[in-house]
């Protein structure tokens, strides 16, 4: 029976949405309206939500399943901006759960490419308030209050709930976030919005009470490195580490009891499970289920870098639990 087979690293088919300013390409998504599909192996053609419904804690780990239930807890996408990406904002887990029965939208952005004039829009350069925001949106003067941050490839930023954010110029970003569609449009730069880009039910008026109106303050940098990796995010909802691979790494799941997602930034890598090897080219993503708790992550090119995403067990933290759980 299929249920008795051991799970294996899953490749998922990209899902791309095109907008006037660029593209969103979902690498891993369990959102209902966007649901990743397994590309190969005996689970090929199954949607990620179906895999979660059937294999539950075998995919994400016992502790993660107890918190998140049958929804895969994170999403990964690549953003390609060629112009001005609409400013947006997201709520925290508490507000998202109370108002929308959903997860919040903690985010990490990692910049993979950027032109010399590329900027991230991160909060406000000076304090404002709701009435000033509304007035500024109507006459365009809000643009003078946006905090514009120059960026280059290799930069990363944690985008806290309530922080208005976007991008301007030519750049590419890997976004890791909670598995949620709760982005509220704040300012589209006078451009028409695609009907599919934002949920019509998520209006700016609904977001006014959770927007952070103070001057932008970057999130505190994560802690020390582990295994030669650099933490980019160390949150209750997910951790992200960047590995510059030079030698093979033997990874076991006993310490974290979690799935692991690997996204290859550049070079080539592989995940080796017993006699099978799953390769990762630059820009590709692989989901390693928690049940696959002993494997080798190794470089296949001289210069190789990957992001590792997981939800580590942190018993002191409480997070919204999806009602699709037990």
C-alpha cells in the first residue's frame, strides 16, 4: 500500500503569476488557490495539500503537525521586479487568527539579483499616522515618507508584521513566509492592479489598525552560525539558514523533528538519501519530509550556496493552529 512506503524528497512544479511590475513564482505553496504539485516519484501529480492530508506528521514532523495541523506551514516563492512593486503589509499571527482564521505572514526576503538603482521599500522614513497615510495616498505625497533602502545581491531582511514594504527597480528576491495569503495592498504607485494580485476582501481600511506608523527599525539580527551556516531568520514560525557548501554535510532530523526545504541560490547541490540522489540546480527547490531524517547535503559545483528552511521545535512559543488538524 502507498501509505506504507517511505516518503522521499519532493520536487514541486513552479506556479507563476505575472503582473505589470514583474512575476511571482511559487516554489512551495499550500494556499488553496495556489497549491504546489509533486513533479515525480510515486507521489507525482498529487497536490501538496493532498500529501499533507494523507501523510500529516510524516511530512512536517510531530511537533510541527501539533501546531499547524494539515497545512504545510511555510511558502517559498521567487519575486522578479522590473518596475515598482505595490506596497503591501501583513498582520501578525494573533490578528490573522482572530479576524481571518489564518496564519499571519512573517517574511524573509533574500536578494539574489539587484541593479545599481534597486531599492527595497521598508516602512517609513519618519513617523506618520493613519490620517496622514490616507491623505498622502490620495495626493501621492506618501512617496516622500517611504523608507528606500539600497540593496545588492546577498542582502536579506526580515519583514515584521505591520511593516509596509515593496520593491523598486530591477531585482530578484527569494521570499520565505508563513503559509498565508494575507497581503493587504497599501499603495500601487498609481498603477492598475491585477485582479488576482490581492484579495478584494483585504482592504486598506482593514489594515489601518495594525500598520506600524513609526520610523522603520530593522529586525534584530539572528544569532550565531551553526555548521558553517549563517542564520538569516530564527523565528518561532520558521528558521532560514544560508549554507555556502564546500564539503558534504550529514544531516539528521533527531534534533529538530521538522521537514527541511532547500533552495539552491547558485551552483549545484544534491540531497543523497541512501543510494538515491536528488539534484538541485540554481533556482530549484526541494522539500525533504521529516520522515527522511538521515541524508547528505553536498555541493556538486565549486561555488554552491543554498537556503535551508524549517520549523524548529520551540516549546516555549505558541503559534496559530489550523483547524484542519486533529
